């Protein structure tokens, strides 16, 4: 069961709805009964109900049971009568009922967006300096500029690559040490992120129409290095926006979306995936716990010692790494303006 869950999605619940409510929303699926306790999914459900009040995680619990049933949600969510030719279609393997749907959110509604945007110059300067030293990146980094690894990501094509700072709530220590300013800015902003990475897109190329199959995460872009004027665009649903240096976009990738780079140069962005704004803090914690279980199955072990070790391991993976050097500007000065002895020069530019 665990392998099925892991492969079908990156993860994923209104509580056990009444029978009448369920028959209306999911007429062919019975999610009123607890999952079999001997299965991995059932063990996760048992553990999540021990950790959280059922009334506070109703949607998360429902989502987990739908996932176990291999439920696939596909729905037209645009204006009535406008279906023909519209891309306002939501597709999800991982589906939390009741979340609002917007192609693009207004970033100004969230305090953390201003904090990240206001630090654009610092992030860009660090990125340019570190990315220019490919030898150092390859020697000290982890999975540097990796391509799409799953069938679900095939639409991104060979021209789309990533450099990860955080994945499913767990920081990548080696890459954080390479980009300490950027990592600390994201961490200090308070953004409810589950993934943080740089993404490149060579030009000319396109990302084909697709969805990310999860509706409880939204996507945030800080445009770092965008070539040309109106050469790089993204369409979500039936709306299209242009990337421009230093500006941000916040959108719903459970909707059909695509992108294009019509220039002859590389496009770079800082990309975050974050919890949907409609989720409560408890629901976010519960969903993160599901992620953690998929990564560290010992969290649901019946052996107290194994469960303790698994809990310690997860806490360590999610902790923000201790930076080897205080985040600094360039030219060897710390953020406080004091010059440091750089010795052999290892770590310069970050």
C-alpha cells in the first residue's frame, strides 16, 4: 500500500461525512469506514487520529481515504456555459475537498510575499555568483540542476531543471550552505512552504499543458533572471501572465497550465510550493505528517523504540540547517558589514 501511495502522488482529508453527504460528493466511493488497520494506510490513519482531533482534520482524513481508493478528481471549474475551449479544469490524485480555486492569487494578500520580493536584489546577487561557479556547484551541491524525474513531470520537458533547497518540508543542507542568504530569507519570511528550489528553463522551449495533481498546494514564483520582453509567459486556466525580474506570481497548479520561453537564453526563477491559503494550521500539520510517514514509515511503527528514532530523524530533517558561515553579502563582507578572513576562499560568494 505504501508504494502505491508514494508513486501515485507526492502525497496527501471533511471528516467522515454523513452517508448522504458522501453519496452526493463521491457517489461511487465509500469513505465512511476506517481504513483496514493492518495496511500501511490504516496504520497512518490510526496514528493521525491519535495526534489530532478528528473534528479539526476532517478534510485531511477524507483526502487520505480518497487517496487510498485511487480516487482521481477531474472537474471543470470555470464559468457555466464556457467549457468549450476552456482550460479551467482541475485534475488531482491528491484532493482535499472544499478548497477555493483561483488561477492567480493576489500576492499582496500575504505578508511573506513582500518580504521575499523586497529581498530580490540580495537573492539575485547570490544566485548569479554561485551559479556562475559550476565547478563548485557540482563539487559541493546535491542534485544540481536535475531534470524531471517522474512520469507526472514529463510535460516539463528536457529544458526544465531544478536546484532544490527544500523538499516536502525537509531542507537540503548542502545546497542551503551554497545559498545561505536565499535560504535564510525564505525561512525568515514565514512562508508556509513545503518545497523551495531554483528552476531553469532554456530558450526557446515550452512546458506543455498539464496539472500538478495536488490541490492543497499553491505555487509561488520570484522572477530572478528573465530574458527579453514578454518572451517568458505562464498560462494558468484561461489566464496568462508574464514573468518580469523582481516580480512575483502566486497561482494554483491543480489547474491546467503551461509555460513558454521564446527567447534564446535561460530563464531562472525561485519557486516555492506552499500550503493552500484555505487550510488551517492544524490541517497543514496533519498533511505534513502524512508526508513524513511516506518518507519515514517508522513513524507508525508499533515498536516504541523505532517510532522514537523515526520521530527524531524527521525532526532533524525538517530543522533549518546551521549555516557554516553567517549569510553575507559579496566581496567578503558579512551582512553586518564586517570583513571576514576567507582563508582558502571556500564558500566565497555565498
